[in-house]
C-alpha cells in the first residue's frame, strides 16, 4: 500500500469528526484556476467534441501551447509534433519514460530521500533499484556526485527529482550540468522529474535542452500544482523523437490519451500569466513562513528548501517517523508525512507540505507548528 495511506486515512477520520486539522501532508495546492476561466470553460463542457478522445500524444494545438510556453519562459525549443507528449499526470509520464529506457531485469538509480511512487513503478516493472542517499549537512541536502558516478555504469537510468519531493532541494545548475555530463559519459539515461519547476526560488533554472538536444535525457512534469488542477490529471513528457516513439506505445496501452477536457482547460489557464506568477509568489511566501516557524521550534528542525512545496524537517529523539507523524496529528491536529516513506535516510524526519495551506490557514498553522514539542 502507498506509505501515506494510513496517515491520510487518519486525517480524513479526524476531519470528519469535526476536529480542526491543518493538513500539511498531501501536496495539493491551496488554489484552483481563476473563476473567470472556470466560468468560461463551464460553457464549453456542453459541447460534444470536448468529451471525445484526443490523439494519443494530446491535441496538436495543446502540445503547441505547452512548447510555446517552454520556448518563451525557459528557452527550451521543442518540436510539438515529435518531442513532447501530454500525459495523464506526471506519474503516468514517469512510467512511459521508465519503460522506454529500460529492459526487464535492468537497474534504475534513484536519489534518496526519493519520491516513493517512482520506486513503486521501478519495482512493478521488474527492475532492480539502486537507492543513493543524499548527504544531510548544514541544515540541507547535497547530491553525492562521487557516489552517483560510481553507480552509473551499473544502471540503465538515473532518476532525478528537481525541485525535490520530499526535500524541496533545488539542484544547483553546476551540479545538474555535471549529472548530465556523467550520465552521457556512462551511457545512462537521465529521467528528470520537474513537477515543481515553476516553484524554484534559488535562481537555478538550467535545463540541458536549453543548450542542445540531449538524446539520453527525458523530462517529465505536471500541471497539477503550477496551474492548480491536480484532479484533472494532466502532465507532460519530452525528449528525443526516437525515445518518444517508444514512450507513446506505453501511453497508448496504459491510458490511450491524456484527458481531453483537461487539455482545453490547460490552454485557457496557460494564458493567465499574471495569476500563475501570483500563485508562485504565494508558494514562496509559504516557504518563508515555514522556515520561520521551524527556526523557532524546539523539536522540529528546518532543512533548507529552495523550491517545491516541501521541507523534510528533522526532529530529535528515538520516536519512529510514523509514530511522530501520528503524534503531531493526534496531539496538535497537524498532518505531515513520515520521512521513512521516502527511504531509510528519511527516518527521523517529517515531510511538511506548506504549499497546501490556504491564506486563512497559513498563520495559525505555522504558529501551531512552531509550538510543537515531541516526547524524547
């Protein structure tokens, strides 16, 4: 079972009983698209065409809208006809990337603390897992380049999540450049999950395809957080045309095509550039609130986050992370995810998702978080 199922079930039960719960567990944004966009979109839902299948990789005009955004905003030039697919969220995009770059029995490396759904996909795809822990130091997390380089010849693909889930770690541009070089030299595919790419607050925004097309690099992401549409299940995968030809075979057999209504909504929300920037600024504000709350805490210790919705905060004592998460929920009404869900190096930590708190919840939730006292 997903390692967050028990804690999410408990949050639901307590909320249903009428108790005030501040859920900082699941990474669901506090916002949805602007009302004006939704009102306009609601009228279109009456049209029969919006409920039909799209082409397997998504409507050509929807792919073009995404590639134009990447070109203008990020300096990444993609052929919308052959180098990008719209997908049923980032998780399905990951499965397509994984199966397009590996053979049964091969090995895949992840950087730990890892995103557990990636590990599930690796395991049920009959692939071996190599989990390489990051170095925890100076209140943050560091990618162990030497250890990565040692393992690369043994694996078919390396998975990098940037910004990180669960850590909020933003990989510096210089480090990402070195990872791209190392994987190219070893003949290893590099799968980059950039689900939170709009929420990078360190200034690091380099992507290998900004310089040139890298055949060994596949990139996936999601519109769930950036556009506030997690329930509409829409993401993307981009890479070289030959890899994308293999990936579409996976997509066709698993989901056929991305949801058609989601693509019509996507085109409208992408035009709301000022609103998107405002939401990104709201995430940055919440990050600062969380940093301040944990800096003043006697039991929870801030681990530096440069982006995304998270910090993977450390705590003192011998309590297991699962028990610590349940204690915070039962005693304080604060929902978090035990760090052990993200690998052994996550034990002794709690993932706190600050990006899901509404404006009304933010200050009281952070005040309560700063007052947490865990038993020794």
